[in-house]
C-alpha cells in the first residue's frame, strides 16, 4: 500500500496491519484480500455500479423485493 492510499483514509475507514490482510488472503483468497485493501470510497463506488447494472437485491431495504421492497419497486 502506498502513502497516498493511507492518507486518503479517514477514521471511518481504518487501515489495518499487513498481517490482517495476509490473514484474509490465506483464509479467503487473494481477490477478497485485494478488495479489503481498497479504500472504502472505492469499494462503495464499485458496489454502487454493480447494484445499478445488475439485478441485485437491495439488502438495506426494510422489505425484501418479493414483499414489495427494493429500489425499483417503491
């Protein structure tokens, strides 16, 4: 991780030790560890794009889509 990535993080997006990310890589694989290393803003940007471009359920809604919830089903 470079210094720019570390300085762009705020208190709501802490930077964990390298051992933590190495543990994630051992347990879950390199792709998920690389995802965890991204700053929160980048992860949220990618999730927003995925949610907008694929038919994914909105996990933050009170009601699941089959019960009338969801972004496109007010």
